[in-house]
């Protein structure tokens, strides 16, 4: 859409800032310029009647793995960003465990350049901390980097940061948000050894939540929280998966004042350890999907604001890789196309309100990472919007998957609630089941001093 074009959206039922309001929207160029009833469409270039549909701000997914560079046999920025648009995710923040890892300024610059050339959704890239790149971290331009990512437990990509002195230096010296993967390595090693003694190399997948156990999660996340308290660091704990960890977080202060925040992912809210029998290694994630009781506690933690952000941790691997035995199958799975339909289905089951969904998946990532002019439906903000048909039922079908890896842990699942259209920077980026071949993606920018 050019800078002068005018699009009027009529009769939108917008879910935004804790309210559901029926209104019209005027989109001029990239921006929402007016919100109100009775906006005239006489001089509009385009009118879209959203009668019967809900419109929410585009989701900002604060944790995805798009595998580029180096792991492009699994996925790439182009394919996964298209899948994200089909799933209502207009902005993504991508992780540094690629090959090479995003742990130097030059690798970070190259990733951004690749995204500028090929991404279909708005993008930003976390910088990876290691045991020996403190100088690089301190030289970062904090206005351009969304956050620092530290693996405090090893996962895909071998990026474990396990030197306590280094950790303390990083926590003490950066003003960036430090996003952490928390699972205690020693505990996992011991649990794996015990399982191997019992099962040899035929460990059943049902052992995964006992190997990557509640204790492994709690030990690591409680140490990270203690270090953040000691050093005053700004900590964000990724993919909380257990009830026990919820005690580490607070809900008695507003998000903007929190120094320690937490994220929960769709798969930990959807699946439980009972699903390993049917889904096998396709639901092998780090951290592991845990018990039904943990899942229920995560829903409570989300609704009571102990958990601040809803994300995907989209982490595709090929089907061939995933279909290996427990120890060989990598952890992770593709999620960006179906996280929102899963959440809408959960809304119909009474698990969360639409207002809460929007708060956690759209507003809060914008607050937490200081994302400029996105995450809300507001005049002067970018027109990143998702049109939802919340009554539409559909079964996840292999033929409709946009992921390069061509499989989904949700195949065969009946969802209620679908993405009808996605607008990115004022441009219909996804409609009628198709991604627009012209990309309108931009780099995210951050409102920071
Ligand atoms: O299951 C996971 N897969 N968890 C992670 O933290 C990393 C991810 C991946 O990159 O494969």
C-alpha cells in the first residue's frame, strides 16, 4: 500500500486494551490513523467490511527459531515468516542458536540483512551470550537489539553458558533484557544416565519429563532469579513449564515495573504428559511438556499475571530427525501457524478471555521489549492487524501447512477459531488462505533511551 492510500475497515469488533469495541478503522499507508464509529468511506481506496469478525493487534512472538543461517534444511526465514502471518503473528523475535550462532555483531548484522531480503513478517533478532563474548555484548547498540538470550540449559545448538563468573558479569553489566532458557544441566545429565541404565538406548519418550524434570527447571530458574535479584538485571524467563516455578514470579506490580518476567508457550498450555503415548517425539520439547497439574497451574499463572507473555518457541526440525528414537530425536516443533487457533480454541473452552489473549500475546511483548508503535490498535500505530473468525472450525491438515518441514504436532486436531486475514504495515499480507507474494515486512524498532 502506498503512503497516501486509504483503507476503511467497517464494523470491526476490536479486542484491545482490555475492551471489546465495535468500531471502524481508517488505515492510511502503514498506519492506523483513525479509530471511531462512522468513518466515511467515500474517499477510501478500499473498504473492508469486518461484520461478524473480531480484529486484534498482530501478535508479537518473542521466541522463534527460524534456523537461518546454517540449518536451512529445517526451515528458513522466508517460509517460517509466511507461516507466522497465516497464524496472525506479524512480528517475531528470533533466537541465536543458528549456525553460525548469533554471538558476534557481524553475524547479527548478516541475519538482519537476510531478513531484510527475505522476511514476510516484521523481525528482530536476539543476541546470544556465551562463556566468552562479554565484550561483544557490551558493545551492542541497545536500541537495535531486542534482548540478550542465554541458554542456562543446553538445547539445540550447543550454546550453554555455564561459567558462574561469566554469568554474574553479564547480569551485572548489561541493561538489555536477559531472556533465559532454564534447565539445570547437571540434573539432566544424571537423570539421563539413570534412564540409560534402566532402558539402554531405548528410553521411552514418556521419560522425557522425568529427565528434563521439574527439579531441573526449578533449580535453574530459581538460580537465574536469585542472580537477577542480586545484580539488578532485567530477567525474562522463557517457556515456564512447571507449577513449581510460578512461585518465583510476582503479580502484584504492573508489567512495566517488573524486573523479572516470565513467558509461557502454547505447547505447554495445550499438551500434557498424557499425550506422549499418541504424539511420541513429535511433542519432545525442551523444557518438556509436563503433567496435567502443571498445565492447569500454567493456565492459572497466565490468568493471574504471574506469567506475562504468551509465545510459541517455534522450533522446526525435519520429520526424519523427529522420527528417531528418544535420545536422537531433537527437541522442538513448528508452531507459528497454529498457536493462535489453539489459543482461540482454548478461549472457547473457557481457559482465557480474548482480552487476556491480546494482553499476553500482543501488548505485553511490546511493553517488555519496548517495541515501537506496535502491539496495540491505536491511532498513530502501525496497522498490524489480525481478522479472526472465532466461530470457524477446521481440522489441521498436512496439505495446508506452510512450514518448510511439512509437519505439525497439531495434525488432525480440530480447532475452533481461525485467522481470516492478516494485515502487516497497512498491507493485506495474508488473505483467503494465501500469503501475499509482496512482502511489507520491516525491522522492529525499540523505544529506548
Ligand atoms: O525444544 C526446543 N527446541 N527448545 C529449545 O530451547 C530450543 C529449540 C530448538 O532450537 O530446537
